[in-house]
C-alpha cells in the first residue's frame, strides 16, 4: 500500500485501509525503511501486517493497527514513541526484533494470540497496558527482551525480564522546601508536578532511577514504586561557590530558553558526589575553577563543561553516556591508580600527573597532552561496522583494519578497536587515518577511518539475483552499492531500473543480458576492482528491447556494451571507460539489427578501439561525443549507417574514424588534439556520403584519406598539418575546403582517380612544401579533375603526374610541375616557375565576353577569331558570347604565347568590323565591338534635268549616278 524509503515525514490523520480477507497473509499497510515519521494519528486497517518499520522511527499521538492476520506493528531495529496505541485482531499486536524499542503511555490490545512478542534483546515500556481477549493458554507478552508495564495486574508476562510499573505519588520541593512544578523522567515517561508539587510516576517496586528537573536544574534520585511519602528536593545553581553535597547526584538539564547554566564561583565536589549535564552547558566563571577532588564524578549526556581550570585527584573521574560529555577546559589529572574512561571529548590541554595512567575508549583528545614521570595517556578508538544487503544484515562479511580481521555476526555487525593516540615519556604516537576493507566474495568496499575519534560505519553490499528476472527490479540509492556475482538476464517482458546515485559492482566476466529494458540514471556501473573486468551489457533481444542510460558511469567492462540482436541503445551524458585487452568499449556484431545512439558522452581508455561495428543492419548515431585514449581506432565502422554530429577525437589513437563501406554523414568533427596515424579514414564507400563542417588535424600519416570511394562529398572542412587530405581511387566533390600546413609535406593529394571526374571548388591551401598534388600512373586514365576557385600559397603550388586537370578562377603562388599531363588553367593567376617534363603540357586560357553594338543596341553577330595558338580561325555566333582563348602553351621544349586576338565581326544591317584585343588573365574580359550601319545604295539622275525639252530625232543624254558604301563601282 505505502512504501517509504528514507527521509523525514510528517503525516497527520493518516489512514491506510482495505477490505479484510482471512486468506491474506502477505499484505502490508506501511513498509518503511530508514525513515522517520511523525504523525498526529496513524491507522492501518485490513492488512495482514499493519506496518513494518526497519531501521526507522515512528512518533505519534495515536497509532492504530487493526483487523489483520499476522502482526499489527512490526519493528526491526526501530523505535516507536507513542502516546496511545491500539491493536486488534492479529496474531501479534506488536512484534519487536533486533533491539527495537516501544514507548507508549497507553496500549489497548484486543483479540491477539499474543499481544507482544520481543526478539533479540528488544524492549518495551507501556505505562498502561490493557490486554483483552488474549488467546487461551497464551501469555500477553513473550520473548527475548525486557517489558516494563503498568495498568491491570492480571496480565500474563513471559519475557526474559519484566517489571510492573506502580503509579506512585512523589512530591517535589525547592531548597526552601516549597512545592515546585518540576518535570520528572521515569523510564522515559514524563510526569509534571501539580500546583502542590505532586506527580504520579511509574516506578518499579525494586526502585527506579528518576531525573527530576526544574528550570534546567535538578537531581537524580532512586524512587521506590508503591511507596508513599517520597519527596525530591531540587538543588539549583547558587550564586558564588557551589559545593556539591557528598553522595549526591545533581542533574543540570536544558533550560526552557536554551541558555547555558552560569556559575559565578568555584565548583567543588565532595565525597562520591556526582554532577550530570544533560543536553546543556555549564559555564564556570573565568576566575574560578572546578575541583573533582578525591572521588567526584562529572558525567554527561549531551553535556558541556566550560571552565578555565579543572582538576582530578585520586579516584575522581569522568563518565559519559548517550550523546557524551565535552570538557572545554584545561585538565590536570593526578590519579593514584589506573583510570579508565570512555567517550569524553577533550577540547583543551591535558596534563597527566606522575604515575597516573589514563585509558580512554572512544571520545576525542586532539590537543596537547603532557605526562609526568611514569604517567601515560592512551586513546582507543572504536569502529562499529554493520553490513547490510538491502537492509538485511550480512553475516560472515570480512572486515580488515590495520592487518586485523573480524567477521560480521548474525546481525551483520562487527567491532574493531585501534590505538588512536599513545602519550608517555617516550613521546606522542598518533594512529592517523586507517583503511577499513570489507570483503564479500569478489566484492570489496573501502572506508577511510580517521582514528582520532570513534565512529560507526555501515557498508551496503546489496545483491542482485543471478539468472533471469521476470518482474520489474528497481535498484535504490539507499541500498547502494549493489553487487552482481554472476550473469543476469532481463526477460523480454520486464525491465531493470538503476536509480540516480546507485553503484553497481559486477563480478569478473559476468554480463547483464538485456532482452527487455535496462535503464540507468546518474549511477556507476563497474567491476569489483583490482583489475577485474565484467562482461558488460549485452543487447541481443527482440524489437522493443532497449538500453537507456542518462548520466551513467559505465566503466571497467570488456566490452562495456555488446550489440548482437534487435533493439535500441540510447545514452546521454554517459562516460564509457576502461575496457581491457583487445576488447573495444562498444562492440556491434555482424548480426546486430539495432540502433546505438550516444549524445554528450565520453569514451576513453579502451583496450582496443572505442567503438567497433561490422553490421550492415546497425545504425550508429553520435552527437556531442568525445573520444580519448582508445588505444586503437576511435570508431571502426564497417557497413553500418552512421550519423555523427559534433564529435571530438583526442589523443591516444591509431586512427580516429575508420569508416568502411558505410552510409550516412559526419558533421562538426573536431580533432585539434588528435595524436595518432590517420585522423579520418574512408574506404569502399559507394554512394552519397558526406563529411562537412569539420576541423581535422593531421595525424602522423594523414588528416583525411579516402580510398576506393564513389560519389563522396567533402564540404566545408578545415584541415591542418600534413598530409591534410588524400583522395585515392575516389570520385566525388570537394567543396569549401581550407588546408593550412607548417611549411612541410603535402596539403591535398588526388591520385589514381576513377573514370568519373573529381569535382573541386573553393579549395584553399597554404604553407606546404607541395600544395596540391595530382598523381596517376602512365597506364591509368583517370577522369579530368575539374577545379574551381583554387587558392594555393606553398613552395610547390601544384605537382601533376599523368592526371589531366582543368583549373579555373584560381590563384597559385609557388612553382608548378607537370609530367605526362595536360593542365588547362583558366582565368587564373600563376606566380612561380613552371617545370614541364615527359609530355607535360600547361595551357593558360582567359575568358572574354563578346558583344556587338549597332546604333547603341546590342545585336546578334558572328565573330571570326584568330590567334597565334589557333591552327585555324574559330567562329562564334550570338548576342552575348563568352569565349575561352588560349594565351600560352608550355611544354618541356618550348613556351608559346599569344598576346592578342584578331576578330572579324559580322552582323545584319552593319558593316564588317575588323579589330584586335589583348589576351591574358584579367585582360579585356569585356570586349565590346561598335558596328557601323550598312546604308542603302544612293541613286540620282543628273541629266536630263527636270523640264528639259528635246526635238524629235535628237538623241537624249541620260546621266544616272549610283553609290554604295560597301560596294566598289566596278561591281555595281
């Protein structure tokens, strides 16, 4: 119904209820572990066991546990402080185990086989115990423990120890015998005096020790149950010196306002007098002192004494209980025999007299200690160990401290003691910090114990089941660390959840086989240490199998993840580290049909490679992933789909990314800290694969190499170091690439090209020995490399061997060498020497835009162009024509230049234009030809003239004149 793990909780009017079933023997209304609950009213109704508290505390005004089958209230190492308790209709009303304690003012118990069962030294105090209808022949209280009770005297009690509490009237007076309303604590029950100073106290007939306090001051007295006329006189802190009466026990408790008690004089103990400080501080005036004299006792339970001087003599001593005693005063101790004390905190100096030997167990003494001749001081610190498995004691766990070995008992407990400090005439020896080791099978846990003080420590060693789990299993931080000693399989219908803060330690070679769902938060999953490696997570399930990691530390597995079947693995903000031998961190086998997605994660310290995949049916998604010290390749991927974004590759590698026959894309790659061979290695990729928007630093062999790839796209890359880029037997596109070197090596190499042309644009190469190298063998016929907008500034700008290329709109600074190749350079600048050999040809071309203007209008025209490098004129037609003309040709034996071109321009309605323009890069890029119009022929008659008359038979002379601007007269 209600499960509570850890924390402090306030429950008011809390009710857990269900219908009662006589066959129900397993249900629990409340199950509380390691928690503290306060409640005004708490009720369970209808559950077989009303409430189970383990290592917990319950404080309530009214607690009701009714109508069950087994137990009303079950406590294991727990404490219950109640005003009223009601239990009804269970086998046991209350069951207490492992030193649990019940404190209740009233308890009404009805219809039980046995109202109270005590186990393993548990205790119960019930001021008024009223059992009714207990099973015939059964006792009202049984078991191993102590039961103190009041109420009806007819109860049958069969515990190992018990006592009846008589309500007994006791009066309280001050030092002047006037009645006061004092508070009295008897068996942890509070009783307050009335206006007449009288209160009823629950007392044993054999006597009970009672602390009586009034305004923080009081006494401890033994009072007898069922005896009339008893009175307690309260002694308060006086003004001036305070001389404690002999054989008295004076108690100072907390004042109502929380202020300390102040003594304006000396504090002197008499014979066998005792002063006890409970949850309070006594401050003695700085001009005064404290003297325990020969047999005084100063004790404390959360008490502090502050003074400028404190002395002990002969048999006087300190005692401490509960929350202990703290001495804020220099101490001078002269004893006549060996003294043993415990759990006192000395915060000032200690001076031990001659022949005085003091031993203290527990407590603290960190300040200066001086000893007289033959005197000594020894501090023994105690460490109390408990070992729990999900709250259950672990018996037989091995505890090792400073070479001493002990084992935990049936309660999962063990105690060890060591000398924390030893002061004598030989010197001051201190124990310092010691390592505490706890071992269970392969599981080892450590604790650093500062032996200056006693302490307790709980080792958690919770176990996971081996074999197959078929129901949801949740690992809680409270029970961490957990251990797994063998293989675990998560069935396809269930899941295992590892909550934030959990540590899970797994034995050597053991695996977690995920056929269902494995999910982990900010937890640590590791081996059991000492060089061991667990077998990792194995994803070999069905469709729907899933591993989900968020903020997880997944370490010391070999491999950490193996993917063999269907499913999905999603990791966000995960640290993968420390596989061993030849194992990668992540292994994806050839039969895997899963998706592995990693984001904002770090892979480091692999045995061999961080990621290895050879599955054609797997997909790997990386986003914001960093690789360091993979001791092999960062990622060796064969045939899988990849989607990599913002991946960082650091040092400690052979190759960075080794991608073979993959599909997909890589973007945002950063390798500025890469130390290894090849930063990126691409091989046998057939299809559209893109690497873009990346910064790649060259390893010792190359930055990026592509071998035997088709249709590869490299875009917007920043390369540094040499060699920067090596394209081998590969076709595709290079776009927006910059390569910057250190003055040595080759920037970019394109070699042994395929029949499909390599297309290059926006390539910038600076500061290399060789900027761009194009290479093939003389028997190869690679497709022409088309290179646009190439910028090179290197010692050797371009080196070409048997690889034809066309380079346009480029700027080359550095020498050029060409062998067995034809290089056409168009509209480009070359600054540097040219070296040609073995049928090498270097042609330079310039682009010119032609247009003809007639009467201010652009017109269609035909252009006939001749240059010294043209065997015959070239003819072009159109309104706007871009033509590429060769202006130089360099071979091994000669260089030919053509500095200008002649052009004849023909257009309808115009005269033929003959002109000339210069050739060369950046010269006359726009050639505009102005045409003259072709006018119509002019014809005129000069004779006969108009109106001229002729006689008949007289010949008439006719003069006809014809002119044309493009035709000679003989042709008219």
